[in-house]
């Protein structure tokens, strides 16, 4: 029976990162994958959907540009779009596989082993690997579970991945549907609403049980996204509850009940169910010999370590944040905790996020909604994109930068949200300062390239310090600087 220092189950973003980090410690590692290297993060998750988004954004921008020249937009080939997405997925998957194969032929050949198969824990130190009729058992000192997640199904909905789909079925469509209803107005649902409305071939319906989409986001962010969706033809069913969905004559019939008691029936070509994801831990261990605690959200862990001392869990299989960058961070951290000593504790307060909407929305740390929920007093400054030269040059001034700091003399950064072009590239310096528990002084005199979106961050900081070039009292509607104490707002005047 072969013996390893570490067995990693799952070669998605978190498992792959864990295996590669273990090589840095010169440990003998076995990486096991049931389906495809890269996991959902590549094949039907982050990379795939974001490639769809990029192509949709290009299409929408192209149509807008043609209006300047009075040219009618040509038709879009779904097959070509789909092929481009698949090429992107293949490129990333091939690079990961090639990297692993090259390592196995290098000085790491005695350390890294990769096996295709379904893994099952027989005990806390024994793992069975099944590939067809062939089975083998290996021993290991430590185990990292990184089996990811899959789209969540609602039992009352007739998901067949052809007419009523999850994100997995999207990849196999044969053409743009003329109409589609999306169940779920969270990030995944809103991203797909943005994608399909952006191509201009699909009438999108979005079911929202509340009075606005993205309920965890600040109202000013949601207003921009909702306005753009509706301008792109998206029908948002607000304050609605899905009471029935059926497949009839190859199409989707669904019935909504509204909070005012009214009901309405709709008929569309396709449906997309986007109501979150479910962790993959079924039949992963023998419950008679391994007792790993789980909750409704996933495996319970303490700083990546499960209740079984030598078994760790990372990525979507846990009850923590389900993001690729978080999964990779957790995978690396778990290995450092097993074989070394992490330089700093794993924290989630400075995790950077991006929502691929129209426009893109990037954030780090707390937003106003979460700050109020936690009862934190804060100062908040907002600067409209129309005050930023780079946004003007790009001929797109839709968006804003919003910075939250503590409501005291230290003004430590709590969080930032950027809505608009280049949003994701504007937040990294702030993420670093949050992780360092720093205030805003470091940003105040930083010299930014001109013209750039990040110049807007500097102006936000200067507003907080009372020395901005633009004064909020003069440019009302474009700039604001306020405090929030005990839930009560007050304007700051300089």
C-alpha cells in the first residue's frame, strides 16, 4: 500500500492550489480528481461564465458603436460564441494539465502523483480510489477535501438541463433562446441576466422575491444595475413568488404570485435556475469509520481544519465564502497550517470580489448594508465617475466609487465599492490596507497615473481629510461625504 504525506481530493482551484503549495514543503502529494482538472471554476463556473460575459459586453458595445455610423448591427452566431467560450475553457484546462505533467517529469516527479478516480475515505488515514472496476487504497498522514460544489436544485422545478437548466445546462444550448426566465436574483442570476440581455437576442425575465435584486448590496449599487438591466429589456418580477413551473410543448410555463395577492402566468422558451450551489460531500467518507461534522451549508471547519484532526476542508465544500480566490487561499493556508506555520491568520475581511454585471461591480471589506447590520458607526464618501477624467475619456461616466472608514480620528478603512469601468483594478490597494488594519493616510498622497480610475480613490480620501479638489457642498449629486452614527446620517461640510 503506497504511503503519502498528503492526499488532496479534488483538482479544482482550491485542491490544485493546495497540492502545488505542498510541493514547496517537499512533501509527497497525491492529487485525485473524479472528472476534470480545474473543476467548476474552469468548466462551468467562473472562467466559463465570465468568458460569456466578456463576449456579451463586446456585443453590446459593438451595437452601441454602430449607432454612431448609422449601421445596422449584424446577427450574432451562437455557435461561434459558444466555440469561443469552449476554447477559453480548453486553454485553461490544458495549461493546468500541462503544468502538472511537466512537474511529474521534473525534480518534483518523486513528490507529485495525480490519479483520476472517485475517492472515498475508509478511515482518517486511508483513501480508496475507484476508477471503473479498478480500486486501490493508499495511506496518508493528512487529507484535504476540496471536492467543490454543484448547482443547487429545487425539487419542485423540472430541471432537465435542456429546457429548464442550471449553469451546467447553459453550456450545451444550441442557440440563443428568444426568451428565458431566471429563477434567483442573486449574483449568479443577475450575471446571466446581464449576459443574455447583452447579446440582444433574448428577452430575459428575472424573478425576485423582494422589492429589489441583490438584497445584500447597497441600494445605490442596485439602482444602477436594475436601471441598466431594464434598459436592456430585462423584465424584473419584483415581490414575486414562483408557485408553479412546468414544461409544456417544449417550452416553460410558470406562474407567479405577488405580495399583493395577484397571480400571473408567463410562457418562455427556456428557464435557468440560479439559486446557489450545493457542496459535494455525499459518499465521500465511510460514516462508520470517519465522523466529519457537516451543516446545511457544508463541512464545518475551524480555520480549514475539520473536527477530525488530520483532515482539512477547503473551497466550496465548506460553509465559508464560495469564491475561486477564497478557495485557492484556503487551500494554500491549509497546507501551511499542516506542514509549517502561517505568517498570518486566515481572514476574510479583505477578500476582493467582483460581480460581472452592467457595469461591473467590485468590492472589498464591508459595504454600508453590512456595516449597519453590525452596528458600526462609519464615515462614507462617494464620488461619481463623471468627476474622473479617465471615465470621461472612455465616454462612459456611469458609476461611482464609495469608501467607508471608521467614524473616528483614525479613519481605518472598513471597505470600498466601485461600480463602473475598470472597477476590479481599482480596489487592490485598499484591500491591502484593510489587511494591514491601516487608515487612509497612505492613500492620500499616493501619485496615481493620469488619467486613471484610481485617481478617484485619491479624491475620496482627500474629501475625508477635508482637502479635496472638488467640494461636496458645490457638486451636490456628484460628491457626498457623510457620517452614520447609530443609523442616523449627517452630512460632513468642509
